[in-house]
C-alpha cells in the first residue's frame, strides 16, 4: 500500500457517505428557524464528509465532518455540519484539531481520523464504478452561536460510486450518531474545488475567520 502523501502532487480527494438518519431530538438543539427536511416521516439524509486538498504535501489540508441532517434556513438548503475538524496544517483555534492518516492503493482508500482524545472514525473506500465525469455544488449549513452559516463547494471531477466500511470506535464523539441505513458511498479525485463566498444569516458576522474553523475547499 502506498501512502497518499508519497504520490506526486498530493492528490485532492473527497469522500461523502450518505445515510438515511432519524431526526429524533435533533430539533431541540437547533436555531428554531432552521428546518430539518424529512425525506421519509421522521427521517432525513446525512452522513460523513472527508476531504484532502493542496498543491503539495506541505500545503495540504484535511477536513472531516458529520452531515447530521439536510436542512433549510430561509431560502437556503444544505447539509448541516457537526463535529467539523481540520488537521494541524489548516485548522484555526475554533476548529476541532484532527489527526488524519490517508492510505491509498489502486483499489482502496483508507482514512483514519483522531482527535486529542483518541480515534474518531475509520473509513475504507473501494471504488465500484470509476471515473464518471462529474460537476456538482454541495451546500452546507453550520450553526455559529445565534447565527447560521451557509456555504457551498463546487466540484469539477471524476466521480466514483463506491462501497464503504465505516467504523466508529468506542469512546468516539460520533458513537451516538445513527450511521446505520446507508444510501450511497462516493469519492472523487478533485481537479477543481472552489468554495463560494460564505453567507451569514440572519445577521452578518463581520469576518469569515473561525466560522467553520477552516475554510472548506479552495476559495475562488
């Protein structure tokens, strides 16, 4: 198995695993104006997000988050981010500090994510259908105190539909996240990742610093 960081150019990768997830008591902890969108009664769509990007190993940044639900705020819809963390190269003070181990060979990608208290998640990806031309915008929402933050990443890439194995270790902060009813696993080697300008509602936060802790993707 070859370490991803040993490959020329330090490939940009994004993994998204989607699950049908119960809404449960999630609404009790949200801004009351933020609406969880249900695709079946009591069920929303969420999952896991992980990415690595950068022009070189020294500049690379890794990110990880739980997509806790698909939600709507005002006229904006997106995946609600929780447990967002970045690695030491790119994370700011408010972002959860993560340790990322990426390994890749011809047919498998392995990712291990940990924080200061120990392992958080392990993800193994095996491509089934590879190199499908792909362009998409993925919108995200995140609570920031009394505010709701909206942003989206635009991907131009080749998509691979995959099988995944996700393991949440004992003691992980994700242990109670209901990752059971898997819908779709995908990953892509990104040729272009752009974050569109972040928006803040209902009132503007004066600076973009420390919203997610680290900007997702490459800013346009």
